[in-house]
């Protein structure tokens, strides 16, 4: 069920041209496949699911109206989730590499890693656009619209890499090892 939900939200995301910088201490490779899958789900996928649900929500007219009218709940959730999404690379680094000689796991880790810069660009654009879009100043709103438009640019690449990783998880029935 987690995998299905993530696949549905991964397809609608994009980004701008700036990446979020993240520094994370090195994590040693997992000793077993099950340990790595637990790390992947608990340290990366669960948060990504929440973040990507919010990103997909940005496509709705209601979300845009809520942002433009300064709806505090919408802005708080959006800011919280996009701040978290901006840490995509760091969150994946907290998973650490898979056990040595685990080919499908290496490819999965690589694909998720390739998706993160795109998702970090989405977060950056959304975080810049939100206060501008909710401003009462029409010139700020226009700037916010320009920034917000950057969210869709590299959406195909983000979704392509993220979905490829999820497909590998599913094809290899790897989430069956999840202990959570």
C-alpha cells in the first residue's frame, strides 16, 4: 500500500534551478537486505510520501486559492513539507548504502539519489513562491507566480528516477522484508 501511494504521488513533481545543500554524516552500509529496507522506508520513503502528497496538492485550484488568501494551515503544512523535501539528499544519505554486492538495492539507491536534486528544486521554488503569492502586493504576487512556475520544469526527470526505484522495489518484492 505504501508503494502504491508513493507511485501515485511521484509522477506529478518538478523543480527549479537551485538545489538545497545538505550535509549528513556518513552511514555505514546495512549488514542485511532487511536492515536496509527498514532504513529506506523509515528514514526516507515515509517522509517522501508526505512531501510528495503536498507537492501534488499544489496542482489543485483550492491549494492556490489557500496560498493566495494566506490560509495559515495551508502555508504551515506547505512550508513544513517543502522544508523537509529540501533535505531529500540528506534523508537518503541517512539510509546509507545497501549491503555489498546487492545489485538491485544499489540501483534503487542510485535512482532515488538521482531524483533528490529535482525534488530539492521543487522545494526551493515552493518555499520562495509561497510568501510572494500570499502577499497583498501585486508585484510580489507576479514574482511568486514566476517562481511557482519553476516547480513543473523538471518534473518528468524527478518522477522518472523515483518511479524507476519504486518499480525495482516492487519487481524484486523487496518491501516484503520491511519489519515496520
